[in-house]
């Protein structure tokens, strides 16, 4: 039988040595060329290459494989997260070249067409008037551009958050007159200046 008092003490994690984890220490690779060289050596290792190409052949997108590789490097303390973003492109390109050399069909995992929903699409969804054809072919149901959302140009407020605004339009008109600014700051122009002697 387990003793319930054997669990961790609340706050114990604040006193433990966090340097035990590789990602809490300074990264092993800090130069771009060194990181690319390390990545190429790891990817072209026969066992690793065979596993990678098997996954790509099975349908894993190259972008996903590259993400897994650079995230694994972060976990091992090889590089930092922002450095991983820098080398993700060359790593993905290396994986693409490996797939081409092995004559494997691959998916880069990058969508060129980003769907933008139209007003008509949202109205149909709200009213429940979506037919089966629209659901099956989302590219037809969502085609359009952001310009379809509004035919009238929207005004843009300028001058900052605290700038005076026109009540009718809600847009900034300009700077308030000096006497109004003085009143806002608590200055009363009728008060005489106190003379210090």
C-alpha cells in the first residue's frame, strides 16, 4: 500500500535544479553552419534516412517531418527554439532532396490556397442552408476575398486612443482647443497666478 504522504511537496519544483534538462542549459550549437552540418549528418545517417523516407513515403508531409526534427533538437539541447525556426527551411529542403533522390512522391505540407470565407457562406451557415455539395467542396464554398466582407470603406481612427472623437462617426477629428485642454488638466484661466515672494 502506498503512503499518500510520499508525494512531492508543493513548491518543490521551485527548489529543484532545473539544469538537469538539456533545454535549460545553453545550446550546444549556436552557429548556423554548424547546425546545418549537424542536421545533414543526422538526416543522412543510413538508419535515420531509412526511417525518414519510410514516413515520407507513407504520407507524412515534409513540413511535419522537419518540425519533428528541429523540435527534437530543442529537446536534446542542440539549439534554441528561435534557432530551430531558422534552420527548419534548410532541413525541410534536405528532406525534399532525399525524397527526390529515392524517387519517392512527397507532400511538402504547404497549402498555397488559403480559403477566405465570404459573407454569403456565413449567412448560409447561420441559417442552416448549407447543402452537401458546399460541405464536400470547401474550396467552392469558401472562395472569395476579404473585399467581399464590406463594400463601403471603413473609416480609420487616427491620433491614438485618447484623441477626441466625432460623436457621429466615432473617428478622430483633431486636437481640442487649448482652453478645453487646460480645462481637462484642471487649469482655470480665470484664476490669477499666485505670486511667490
